[in-house]
C-alpha cells in the first residue's frame, strides 16, 4: 500500500510539474522564444533591482552600521530619526527649489523646440537629431564640462570671459551663495541634457494631431500663430504634457550626478544645494556608513515620489476617459 500510494503521489507531483511547464511554454512551445529573450532580463531585473530594493526596506528596520546583515531590530526608529533630521528635510527643500526651476524651464524649452522642428519642411531629421544628441551624453561628463570649461570660477572660464568683454566682474559660480549663482550652473546643465528627450515626446504628440483640426480652424477664421496654438495645438497635447510633467518631477527627485560632480571637491560637499540622494549617499556610504538610516531615508523618498506621482496623475486626470 505504501509503495502504491508513494508511486501515485510521485506521479501526481510529476504530472503537476509537467502541466506547469506545459502551461509556461504554451502549446507547441510557442512561448519558448519569449522566455529565451525575456528570461535573462527578468533574472537581471530581479537580482539587481527587486532584491536590493527589498533588502533596503529590510535594513531600514535595523541598526545597520557598517554591515548589510544586521541583527539589532530598531523598528521605526530610523524613520523617526530621518524625519527629525534638519539636514534631510533641508535636502527636500533643495529638491523643491530645483523642481521649481527645472520643470517649467524644460517644459517650455522642449515644447518650443518641438514646435520649431515640426514646422520645418527640410532637414527635419537633422535638427531633431542635433537637439536629441545631448541626451546620449553622460551626466558626469556634462557636469565636468560645465564646471571646468564654461562656469569655471577663474577668468579662463567661458562665462567669465564673456563677462570680461562687457567689463563685468568675475564670478565664482559654484561657491557664491549670495546670490546663489550655482543654481544657474545646475539648471542649465540639466536643461541641456534632457530637453532633447522631451522634445521628441512633444514631436510625437504634435504628429498625432489631425490636420483636419487646423483646416477647420482656418475655415472658421482662426489666425495662425498664437490663436491656433492656444485653442488647437496646446489642448491636443494634454496627454503628452501630463506625461512630460510627471517624468520631469520624478527625474528631479533622482538628481544626483550633476549636483555631486559640480559642487563636490577634495574638501567634500558644501552644506548648500544638497538634494536627497546626495544626503543619503553621505549617510549610507560616508564615514558612519549607517546603512539602516540611509535605507530609511531611501524608503521615505520612494514613498514621497509615489505619492507625488499619484497626486499629479489624479490632478491632471491621467487615465480618465475623455468626453
């Protein structure tokens, strides 16, 4: 009896596994190539993204000084400490200032570029590629060019050379806090790097607008230019505009490379213009290496990004059926 029941149990388990494999591969192994191509990506995404994220959440509940395998459970103490840290809350203010500069500036510039490129009758692909090319540039390389060549604090920098032509005094762009000229450097490098990407998004939106709308507007006596843009073009770009604003805010939250490479030097990072990721970098990987505290800050930042994204999506009506 035991042998027969054991054999039946083994056969049942094998049949279950076989049915699972057949369902995974599909009829006649039609899904096989799907898993061959997607499987390595899913495996890499799991190992290098989801597992570290889950482990970061786990570390946030422990006292993890100089270790990734802590044993001292502290509950929400790390979260309380982060929310009560003036440096962390100050970094969130830095993000708000950066967002207030970069989001409207990038939106306006990318939309203007898209409108100009879309009106071209010749060499449209050339100019689209020229404006998009900076997107392929590394943030680190661009930050170093801005820091060492364009906004160098000495008279050999391009910006100071132009000021010297007009008889103006030289400016230490990255170390002057009153007025805070470093914001000009940070915003312009990010603007140069990402405007081309959002220009392409707006171009796609512009090309989806039916020409019949413009023909009907012309018949109704609408004047080309601002009137057509205000009543036809801009309303038709509503979905694209919502997506662009959401991406811009999320990317602003993730700002790190330009801030770190522009403002840090051999003495470290200055106390001003410190965004959340720079603060968390020094918290988790600095001298203290408090990985628990840094993980708690990362979780708080991720929650803030999620909440802001959902609020924006609801505010702009993303996904809502149009009348």
